[in-house]
C-alpha cells in the first residue's frame, strides 16, 4: 500500500485558506496536478496511491472519476477566489497516477477543459499526461493532442525483459519506439522515464535501456534510482531473501553511465534525475515544484501548495468521492511551511537544480560549509566563487551525494 499521509493540522471542511496565501501570488506561477489513482496491475516496487479494480470495492468508479475530480476543480476555484488570490492562468497541468490513460481520452480532455474553465490557460501552457506504453493507441494520443495536451511521459523503466519482469511491468519493450512515434506524429512532446538499480540488472542491461531510449530520439529522459519502499511486494521479496537489496555503489555507477550517455547524445541535466535536449524540452511543471511555485493537486492523496500552505487529500478514492459528494473539501490535513522548515525545503529543492542556489540565500552555517564542499569535489568551485553571481552548483559527484550536501548546508 502507499505510504501514510503526513501528520499536520486539521483542514477545514470548506477548504478555506488563510488570507496570507495571497501575499506575493502575482510573482508565483500556478500549476494544476491531477491524480488518476487507477492501474490495471500493481507493480511490485510501487508505493504510489494507486488501486486496481479488484482493490477498490464499491463507491469508487473509473467511469465517474472525471466528474468527481471536476467537482474538486470547482471547489478549488472558489477557495482560491475567497482567499483573495488574483486570477492567474494555469501555466502547467500534469496528469499523473497511477496510469491516467486507463481513462478514456475524452475524460482526460474533459478534465483539462474543467481546468481551463476555472482559471484559463496560459498561451504557452504545458499539459502533460503520464502513460504506460501498453495503455495508448495512435487514436487515443491524437485525441489527447486535439484536446489540448502538449506532452506525454511514458513509463518505459527498462528495455530488458527480465528487468521489467522483476518490476512487474507488463508492457513489451519493443512497443516503446512505436508509442514514441505515435505521440510525435500527433504533435506531442515525449519524455521517457527509466529506473536503474533493479535487483538482477547488470550495467550492460542498464546501458541497453539507455541506448534504446536514446534511439527513439526523445528530447527528455528521467532516470530514477530504485528505492525499495516499505509495504510493497518488492520489500517483502527483499526481506525474504528472494531479491537482493539494491547496491548504492551499483546505482552510482549506473547514474554516471546515464549522465555520460545522455550528455553525449545532447541531453543536458537540469535537475538531478532529469535531462533535456533544450530548455524548452524541460518539464516546466516539475520545475514549479522545485522552485516553490503554487499548485493545486486534484485527486485522492494529492498534495497542494499555495502561498506557503501545504495540504493533502484523503487517500482512498471512495472517501474522496464521498466528501466531494457531500459538498466538503477532500483535504485531510495541512501545514504552514515557514521559518526553518521553509529554509530547509528551499535548500533541499534548489540544490537539485543545475542552475544552482544563490550562495546568499543559504543560512549562515551553509555559507560557511561551501568551501569544504568545494574541497570535497561536491560543489563547483568556479560557480561558488563567481564575483557577480556566486551559486552553489553540484558536480556530478555532488549529485550522487546530494542528500549529504543538503545536510552540510543546513546543519
């Protein structure tokens, strides 16, 4: 099962936000995340808030989900207006899951239309959906593009059969070049998501996956180290000794190989786990998270952040639908991110970006730590000592040890 919700203060039944969230809103971008909590099969490594049809039971339906989510969009419009936030067009929409494309394309387009009706869309809006390679057709992708989607992110994960089997992925890796071509023919930008460090995956297996992804000609790749999350089927297999625990040294070697091959193919890292061919190919929605912009998360278990207030919805689709059906906010709890917590979050997220973090924005202890991080080869010394704009930028080694860098900066 997916992890428990965070602890926090009780959220009001009407979802009302404090007036403080309006301060500085005109300087922050606004995005919308829509969570689609359905999958045809639960992968053994996944701890996301997703459900198969057999897990849901009564009271939660894929067929009615778009209408339920649109009820939250209407509530969100009212809550933000009542809090005094200026009307801001939505700059990015990201539909994630789960597998959003288990819903009909028409439902996804209706969700986007609801967002457009609530706030309007920026002229250059980025609209992404996640998809599995076996959950789309040329026709469904064309329908998404015609309905306003601009981008699709495919969960490729690996090009090697035995690795996909360990991950419980069901798609045929030979289908990936086809779905990339279909999406591009429809006029969509394409990203591929990869996972490295799967038990039993060799360095040559990982090279095969990288080369297969690059052979499709995509302009964006995300590569994430496998984390064995508690409560997943894979965690049980590791505990029983049926699978080995991922090796950090192996994952480091695979990250370095990814960075080398992707860079050689013209894709530059812009966040620790993300590479893009040009700035226009970067995922602007995720950049909004890392930069601390505002976003409303629609759906069960979805998280939102507006003006320093963060909240999260009830997890189960049935409870989510029930609360909205009774005219209540689906929020389960919330917290105000301020003071030391806000400083920690700004450093933790900003350090991961290639543009780096201004040294002047670090706490005093962090500024004192910069010289040692440069000496250890974790931070780019030239960028840190730049006279006009000193910035803390990670080296490749620093990217591998990003968590340690953050601990040094906020100690």
